C-alpha cells in the first residue's frame, strides 16, 4: 500500500491529478440504471470494439443504434 501511495505522489507530496476526460462519442447510454442517466456532468465514454460496436465505460451496456 505504501508503494502505491508513493507512486501517485509527486516530490512535493501532492497527489497527481488524473487528466480530464471528455466525451468520446456523440451518443448517450440509454440504460436507465447507468450513472450517466442521473449525473449529467459525467462525460459519455464508450469503448469501441474492432467491429465498431460501442460499450458504455461505466455500466458496460452495448449501445444500440
């Protein structure tokens, strides 16, 4: 645990902030249970498979076009 803590801190002891993520696609996840349906501030992030299908990064639901 201490190694992990050291890996995420800079020399000054401040935690490194992750880079800002933006929406990856114009589409929205349609699953009612997905966190993006309740929290509007979250970017809409999707994984794209080799055959072009999209899956929500948060809930794993396949996007149906």
